[in-house]
């Protein structure tokens, strides 16, 4: 079926269906038949050919069609052996007849599937009046508005305007369109009509506008929620916002505000109707960006110790190019501080005229005066964030110039300097909240009873190391590593309070002797070694102490290491070369967006809690943490530019999209779309991906758009976002250039859904067959310590853990069963289920066959007379689901208390575990293993308690959604609405991959 012409109306869909399409007809037992489907010209029946049946049997009467279901959501699709090879976005089902039989079809593209779904839904709604309805909508609100735009230009009422004015008007209405493309479209239209001249008539203007400014993927979405109208009214928009976008507490007034803000036509604003253009404006606005606006401000607890945060950190901040020959410049500090950096580096050396200078020693980098850098830091220190700034001083100066450094810092920074001596009775660093507006000095400090000489090496004399390894003869500084002993003046030492630099020896020594205010710096190579060989120790070390990781001195091009390699170990200060763009800086910038870009991000609880088991190299699910299932559909792209510096073969691009997950090793993954050839303006991808996220708090999602037709550079744009900042629903992703600038009008249109975001258990796979019953259910396992008294406590925890798992998974399985009977995937929420099933509950005369009694906490379905078996099955499954929800609500608290009690009882042994184990005869490795098992068990207990608590909250939310949806659809038994039940909050709830309107699923 030809799809070159954009679909912009139901009429286009009906015409395409009359022409016909080749579709795959899916049957059970892996059978698939290629058939040609078409709509009869009288629009009364759907036919297919060839068929072994006679022609009268190879058809379905439109009036017998009950619903049109999107995706693979029928028993036949679920049981088909090759279902996994069928695209979710190309599949749809026609449900027909009194027994709700299904005709299961697969289109060659999602676009074709959308045409059939939209057209069939119109036919179901309007039947024989479809043509009348389509004709009446030809002169619809949109056409009237576009005609009005034309008339405003045609002030003399000539009936035509200049090509230049027509192009400019369309470009003003859609700024992303290229002038050349609009001109070409008008010229093609004139050529097809053999028309001379360049004047544009009203009809031509309307036609080109419809062709260029209609996004079919948004049109299909609009009609799914519009009850098959060409616009959304306030109630339609409310349903879209609540069920699809997860917006809480919506009412008609808020819907009307959105319509008034985004609807371009006067008629639409007056009537409260949102046209395709207004809907497009809304979806492309910042209101529908993928980044959750809650994270644009500081939204995390800032009262934790400093060591509990990741800190946005810069390496060699003074450099603006490479670290061997590059120029040093104060703009490096301005750039980093404006970007929210909270740890900058100052490599200080003796300079002329008794003025210390900053540069990378033993290299050919240029020098800047220390005083001017301190001036700039004073000016911009709290430009982007009020939270503490750490100055990492790499001091190579003589005593004389150290005193000059101190004078400059005291005079310029004044009271901002934090010099309070650490409290030896405490065990943790102060919080970012306590240190607001203060500047901390990280440097060497004199040992007690030492008056002027410190016998230790500098943290990072990387210039010397680099020079020595490279063996450069023309480097002015000596190539050998400098003397390891250096002098430190008392005045500088006194400026260092809670960030004293010390040399790292080994983990066990640090656990015993390191003070909480002492900071170790790790070369990237050494840090990688510890991350691979001692991942558990590294995480535990960073629970209490600050660790700074800096790039290998051999990165002479100032390339960046992957910060995730060290964040997963809990390293707080991972120093990045801010001057070097690319993937690694994208990750750093994206990561620190999540807390108001204040430069501090609270680390995951499992990396902060004193007793918790976490290994940085885990390649499986994390103990006590519920995996999340992330569903991303890449729908389309808009206005992709050519790659910068590309020698591409033509002016257009062949784009494709990578979706990357960055996080712990178990989460790292990537998937790519197909290439869309010769279309960078409005490529349609329509591809869905699924990722399991085992540690959501440490995961990031990166969208990368690349060009398949390139010579040299293939990079078009990217956007990197922490998992916790994703907004579910239909979202636009604003693309950024290689250097982080926003690309004008360039975006991706995506759909995001997250299951088990706030619930427990393992993510559901599709289909009933893979759901686990009690016999094969996996329960969290506790380890044996071989310490009798402690093992007894953990043994008592096993029954409540099993009970908690059963409560959660019984509830989740029952909910999934109900979703599947409603014709939706496990990604849907219960509000959407109720909306989807509500049309089936109405009889021929619109009287309800089933009503919901909302007078009690647990809404029950009541049959109204004789109903088909299909409805009875839905009611039975619903009742089972309600019973499972009830079981969670009524039993969760008691089970939760039992688990918490066991956890507290076990923790009483924590401080004396070594001595207890020794008394039981455990030595060395066995004792160490017992301590590790204890930590594992505590982590499991805490995780299971949390999962059960979240499951109860999820259950209460489910009941609210059922209640609210029943009232919205008018399915509640008269007089039973419970006024105490508020509208559900779904800002973090599950959102389905596909929209389903109340007339369809």
C-alpha cells in the first residue's frame, strides 16, 4: 500500500483501506498466512484474498466488530510460537462476533497498522454514517484556521499570495521546516497541475500546509484519545494526561488552560477543542520533554555526610586543550563553575616575581597567575550552586610562595574558606547543607607536632610522570620524578580542615587507621585495579571516606575516562577533563542534572548504608533491589542536521538511533533502530526496545542519533538522562550537539514506560505461560554464617520472606491476568484497563451489563442480568485480582513487622560479630565469609521489607485507579461513589507502550 502521502485525516485512512494492504494473518501453532486485505467500497465489510473459503466467508461485517486491539494482546498472539519475532508496533487484532473471536494481523510497518486501527475504529463508531462524518469534517476547524492564516496575508483579497509569503507563513508556523523544502513542495504541486507562475492560491496553501505540518504519528495518537473526532475536547485531554502521561490531579480547568496555551485557532480556544496542530504544539513543548521537571531543582536529601554524594569534579581545570602542550586559561574555571562543577584543581608552582603560577608541571602547557584564578573562583564559586566548592591544591611551591598563596586566598576568599578543625569525636563529614557557601581546601596538611616539613609525595605529580614516560627532550622541566620530600608551611596547613590529602596504602589499613576527614586520590589505573580486584572493599571504603579518581597522566590528549566505572564503586570525586567533549562528558553532564544541577548527587542507599552488600562488578540483580523493566519506543525524529564536519554524499542524512543504558555491568546494554534512508526531516522509526535495569539509581539512558550515509563524522546528536529523571508517556527528547549545545528544533519523539517502578518482584515477561506459580517461585535466599545464635535469627526470617514474596507476586500475577483479558500488555496501568474494558460492559442500548459497587474499600463488579461468557470471565478474573489486592493490604503490615523485627534482632550481633565468630571457631577466610554472609542477609531483609512496603502502596494506588476510572466511565453503581477516594497519583506509575481509547480496547 502506498504510504508516501502523509496521513492527516480519517478520510486518508479509509481511502488507503479501500485500496488495500498486504497483511500477515496469524493463527495458532506458529501458522502465518500472507493475505491481501481491503475494505469494501460501501465500507460495510472487511475482506481478504486469496482464501480457501468462499468469498462470502473470507470477510467480516464491520457492524460485528467489537473492538480493535493494538499490539500482541490476544491469546493467539501470546500462544503463537514465533510471537517474539513479530513487532509489537506492527501487530493488531480485530475482535468480532458475539463470542469475541479475534482476527490477528501483522502489518509491514507500524504506519500501516496505525492506518487500519484508526480507520476501523472510525467505522465502528460511525458505521454507515462514516462518509457523512468525513465529509462534514472536510471543512473542519483546522482548515478554517489555515484558511484564515492565508486571508491575513491576502489583505487585498486577490485569492492568491506570493510564493515567498506562503513559504514564510508556513515556516513561522513550523520553524523546524527548511525553506527549501517548503518551496520545493509548492513547485511540485504547481508542476503536477501544469501551472505557470509562482502565485499560491488558498487551496494550494492549505494542501501544502496539511502535507508538511501534519505528523501522522501524532495524528494517530490524537484520534485514539479523541473518541474518533478530529480534535480533543477537555475530557479527552484529561484522559490522555492522566492515563498516558501520568499527570496527577487533572481537572477540566487544567485541560482548558493547556488548550488556551497551545491551540492556535480562535475557534478551538473558544470551544475548548485541541486540534492536531495544538496537540503537536503541546507534545513538542517543554511540558512534554522527557526530563522530569521535579529534578530541575534540588530534590534530594542534602543533610547526609559529604561522603554520601557524588561530586561534580574537574581535572586540570586550568587547561582548555590537551594536558601536555595546551594553553592554560582562567576561562577553564569559569566554564566548569558555570556547569555546576564543585571540585576544581589548581596545580601550583613557584612563579616569577614571587607570584605562584598554575600549570601542569614538567610539560609545555602555558601558565596563569594563581591570584587571578582565585579572583575568578571567588566570583563564580556559587554561580550555579550554593553547595560547597572543593579546591584541590596540588602544591609544588616553596615555603615563601606558599605564604603568598595563603595571603591571596585569605584576602580574596575571606569568610568563604572553611577552616573549622574536624571533631575527632565524630565519624562522618559534615553535610552539603551545613557547608553551603563554603570553600574547602583539599591539600597536604602538616602532621601534628610537625613545624614545617612533611615527608610524603604529592598526590598527582602527573606532569613528571607523563614527561618521564614520554621521554621528551625539549621539555623545560627536568624529566625525572621530583624529590619525594617537600616543605609545607604552617599557614597553608591551617587552611586545610576536612579534606586532608593522604596517601592510600590498602583497604584493611584504611579501615583501621584512616580518619574521616582524610582524602585519598587514586590514579585511574590504580582505581580500575581496585574496582576489578576489590569491588566490595572499594564500595565499603567509600561509605565513609572521600575518594578522588583522576585520569591517567598518559591521557596527553585530555581524553576522559568513563566516570561510571568509578561511580559504581562509590567514588565521589571522579575528575573529568571538562574541555574534552564526547560520550564520557555526556555521561558526567547528564548525571549531575538530576539534582538541580547543584553538583551533588546522593548515592544509592545500598552504597551508603553501613551494613549492605553490594559489589561494583555485579552482573546480576542486586540483593534487595527490585529490577525495573524499561520500555522505550523510538517513534520518530524531527529536523536532524547533517553531522558537523561530515563529508556525507548528499544534503540529506540516513539516520538511525542507538538507545544505550549505562550503569553497573548488569545494566549496560544498547539497541539500535533500523536506518531510515534519505530522511532527516521527519524519519519514522516505530521500534520498541526493552531493558532490565537492576540498579535504577545508578543507571543512565543515552539516545544517540547517527548518520548511516557519511564520510568521516557520523554523529548527529545525543541526549543523556539519569533513569530516575525519565518521565513516562509520550515525550520529546531535545537533541544536543557533540559539545552540549541544544540543536535547534532537532528532537526524537519517544514513548517511555516503566514497570515495577515502585513495586516488587521480578519484571513480568509477556504471556501467561512464563508466569511462575508457587511451586517454581524463586524466593530470596539467606546465607548460613555457621554462627549458631545468628543463624537462628535469620532462620526465623525465612517464613515472613516467603509470605512477603507470595503476597507481592500473587498480586502482580492477578493484575497481569486481568490486563491480558482487557486486551492490554503488562505495561498498562489499571486505569487504562478499566477504560479499555468499559465499552464491553455496555449493552446494545447502552445500558450497563456490569457495574462497579464503589461503596466499600474493595470495588466489586456486579452483573446486571444475563451477560456473555466473555464478560463473566472478565468479572471472575477481576474478582481474583481484587482478592489478591485485599490480601496485600490486610497482611502486608504484619509480615513487614516480622521481617523488620528479624533485621533488628540480627543487627544486635553486628558490632561483636568478629568475636562471636572467633568463639565459634571461625578463622580468617571462614570468619571473613561469615561477615560477608551477615551483610548479604541484612541487605536481603531490608530489601524484602522495602519491596513489600512498595507493593502495598502500589496496591492502594491500583484501587484508586479502578475507583476513579469507573466513575469517569459511568460504570459505578448509582450512589456508590466513595468521595473519600482521591484521584490517584501516577507520576511514577506504569504507562503502556500504546494508547488505547475507550472505544477500542
